[in-house]
């Protein structure tokens, strides 16, 4: 039985007073939960309005995205990425757990990093029939079984490396003392080269990238919730040696300095 989850993380420039779209997260059934982190559904109705360009911060996950005439696999994006919403629409997404798409792909996931792979190329079949059936449903609860039926047809055997990667990433998220890759190496007693190869093969991105992105996600969430921090203290809390390095990383990913981004949210 699926349940509705909390709010999404990584959305930029969200106007809570005048939202242009809605996002809901939903848990997967138990038999696919080894591979699937959650499902997400985006809906918008901008008829009679200007199109909306939504910017997002990346996560270390591959997504299977169902969209009319544009279903696809989306690899991990290294930088922020944008989606243009116009008129009216619905998109249904499957967010794989970090590392969990490798058993489906059976090739290094780094091969699809920064790439979008058309549905037919990924699965060898057309997505049209499933799209028509999926978007004919009135509720998300009716959509999920259709997607899970499709996933079960392709379901590989569970892979112990997926749970191991999950443990590492959860440790990075919850423990702020992990600020560099050496901290992971020491915590999990894994050779550096083995760790790097594991993440390249299964996740498609480096452990260093993951540490940095989750720290920036945390910073953006504080600003979005109007919790304007002391920048120097925040930089130290997130594992940066000084404020300048934090600002440099933030601007390189978000496209604005922390102060500029905070002002934009207040407009």
C-alpha cells in the first residue's frame, strides 16, 4: 500500500504564495522498494498565463519520467537544470534509489550522467500505450499500480551494493562531520579507489559531488523556509573551511550568491 510522503527537496526559486505547479511524493510498494525511492507527480495549469521556467538542484538518482510523447530515462545531472512548464500538464516520475538503476542498466551508470535517454532506446519498446493508459487515470493512486506493473516486468534481482550505497549516502546526509571523501573512506573502511569505482559504476557520480550537493540542498532549504543564517557559521556547519568557498560552490550550482538568492525569494 502506497503512502504520501513529505515535500520535495531541491526546487529553486519557489514562490510559496503564488505556486505555479504542485508536486506530490508517494512511496512505492514493498516488493519494488529495494530499487525505488519514491514516485513524484508534477501538475500545472498555466492556461492564459506565461510559461514558467522551473530550476532544480540535482540529486544522485536516475529517474524514469512519464510524460506525453516524451517519456525518458534521466541520468544524474551534475548541475542545476531547468524545466519549462506551459499550458496544462502532468508528469509522473520514478525516482530510483542512488545506485539502484545499475541492475537495470547493467552498464556503468556514469554512461548516462548528464543524459536523457528516450524510452524506446532504454527499453526497446514504445511508451505510447502506457502513456495513454497512465494519463487517462484520475488519481495518482490509480497511476501507481500501472507504473509498478511495468517496473515488475523489468525487475532484476536485489543487489547488496544498492543497500551499501544507501547506507553511505544516509550517513553523508545525517552526519555533518563528513565533509570530504576521506571521511567516508575512514568511516566505512573502504579503499578510496574501490569507493570511487563503486560510485562511478552504480551512482554515476563521485562521492565528493554527493557530499557537496547535499550540503547545498540543506542551505537552499534554510533560505526557502526564510531561515536566513549567518553565512560564516552556515559555511562552517556545512563543512566548508571558510565562507568564500561556500559562496563559490553555491553560486556555481545555484547561479546566484546566497545573498542574491535570498533576496530573490523575498520578491
